[in-house]
C-alpha cells in the first residue's frame, strides 16, 4: 500500500505554478489514513513523547490521530489571533511579507519531550518558526515529522541545520 499514490496533485493551486499536494484523498481512504498513522505510531511508540504538537490546519488531523494512538496529549500551533488564552508568537517570512504563528503559553512545560507534526514541509519556514516557539518555551523537540517532503525546496535541510531531526513518509520532486 503506497501512501504517495493516494496523495492527489492539484496543479496551479493556490496560484499559477504551484503543485498542491492534497492529502484529502489519502485521508478519505480508510486504509490510507490508517497506514499513515500506523507508520508514525510504530516509529514513535517507544520514544517517550510527552506531547504531539500539530501545525494548523492539516497538522491537526495527522497530529491529533497520532497523539490519540500514542496515548499522549495534543497541542495546536495556530495562525495569529485564533487561540483564546494567553499566547506566545513567532513571526516568519513568506514569499511576500511575514506571517505569525502562536501557541498557548501554558501548552507545554519546560523539559517536555515533544514531536512536531505537519502534513508537508516545503521551504521549512513554518516548521522552523514552530521549533523556535517550542524551544523558547523550553520544550525538547525529539523530531519533526511530515507526511510529505518537497526536498527540492530545501526545508528539511534547513530544519536539519537548525538542529532538528526530520522524518517524512514520502517525497515529491519539484515545488
Ligand atoms: P513551508 O513553510 O514553505 O515549509 O510550507 C509548509 C506549509 O505550507 C505546510 O503547512 C503545508 O501545508 C503548506 N504547503 C506548502 N507548499 C505546499 C504544497 N505544494 N502542497 C500542499 N501544501 C503546501
């Protein structure tokens, strides 16, 4: 069973020239969804993780299912202004301008061993910002995991240079 074969590519979304890697076709397939989560559960089941942290929005789907199966808590990292209680934020660069992600200040405690999860790593900007947030709160990041890596965009290498271990279930060439 191939995870990669169940991911749909939508050309020119959300704009001209982008190949959008759409995991909704993987998630709607009961075998595809189960195999995806099980592969991650097998990888991390012995890892003594305190919390899984997922990045909005598709990181919530994968991260919450994984946390549930591992029997640990789930923490969301959201776009600015979405979380109701006191937050800490981290700005990051986009192609044009900047964006900001946030986490609740009490979401993790110093020394927590966490796993960062998102659906896809491209340039790595989002994941590195998430790592800075977690590190700033004293969290220990065991690994950053993704369903998809786009290695040509260099994000996994950048995350490695930032000192993180990176794991992905499949790769696509190009952007
Ligand atoms: P980046 O910060 O460049 O690594 O972008 C990662 C974030 O953007 C992830 O949350 C992805 O969901 C989304 N993303 C970036 N490029 C794509 C793509 N080609 N297909 C699907 N999602 C993407």
